[in-house]
């Protein structure tokens, strides 16, 4: 009765800027009948917008990283002895090196990407009656910690406002207990 679509979209490790297709693709999915769009891929929490009254979560950020990145083989050149891990590639330079935090061995992403959310939808009479989120923060073991309406939860709230407004999106946020209601 409610159709949610998960889209793998967006430039990885970008906080606010959305690519043109990050508007076009979710709009096309909604025009084709989707009720909820859940974006993923960027490894960064992105803002929320409404199109034709339907929510688009541009990226929920990370929830699970399943293995120690130091052991993950990413690049396999012809010589098997020269296989590099993601972390080894990052240590060698490039933009990623600037934001690596060695105290987070299972979470080699920027500090700002440690903020995440769980999207929550109330359904009444086959319609979405409430849209909200529960704020999260990734700890050093790469585990999501559920936050409340306190200082740490407010940091996620403020960040959601920053990235939503920064991208020119139209969602508004309001605390209701320990979750955040999302309005068009």
C-alpha cells in the first residue's frame, strides 16, 4: 500500500551539494508511484525534501560497516602481491587522508559523517500519517548509538537543519519527545 524506493545515488563524501540527477531520479520515481524515497551511497547524512507531498531522504548516512577496513581488499592490480586495502590507499594521500581518524579503525569516514538517522513512518488508512527520524551517532566500534533530545541529539538536529537549508531543500524539523518530526 505504501511503496518505498531505495536509490543508490549521490557523490560520495559530500555534505551538502546534490548532483542534478539527485533531484531528477527521485522525482521520476515519485511520478511513477513511489511514496517514499530513501537515498544511500554518499556515506554522509543528507537533507530531506518533499516533492508532490512525498518525502525524499537524500541519504540516511551509514548504519553498519561490516568489517575492519584495514583488511578489505579494494584494489587488485595484476600483481597479487601488491593488493592494497582501502586504508592503505588513504594513508598514501589524497583527500581522504585529511579526514581519517585512526581512533575509528572500523569507520574511516569524515567526523561529520558519524551523524546518522533512522527514518520512521507512521501509516494510517494506507497513507503516510507521520514522518520522523531518530538521531544516531556512530561510536568508535562503528556501532550506531540512539540519541535522545539532549545535547548530542541536538547536534544531529542542527546538522540536519544545516544540510537541508544548505542544499535548498524544503523540509522542516521539530522535536517531539526523543524523535524529530519532519514537515513539508
